[in-house]
C-alpha cells in the first residue's frame, strides 16, 4: 500500500474539505482512485460522480485517469474551471 495525499479545490473543497491522506494499492490509476472515492458514498459519491466533469492532477501536473498513482503522490481534483 502507498500513502497518497488528496487535495480538493473549489466546489469540491466546499463539499469534502481541503484534503485527506489515504492508503492506496501500488499501481492503481487515477480513475480507480476516483471510483474508490465514489464507492464511499455520501458527499464523495455526489461530488466525484462519473456524470460530473472533473479535472485531476498528479504531483501538480494535469493527468488523465489512466495515470498510475505511486507512493507519496499528491492527487488533486477540481472542476474544469476554477476562479483565482
């Protein structure tokens, strides 16, 4: 298992807080991570739902859902347009 730091921005931050640390299986992808968070139910399922447009970044670089997430990674989720 790897420790991954999650960060949420804009409306996601309002719903879920600034972020959290989770244990994540080595070799898992951003898409699998999103699905795991959705499976938690509640607010996670609502704001990260597959029907919602979201962007994600891995270690401050935009990434697609096929990108593998490694130990100590920082994963950020945010809506496609955010204010400054």
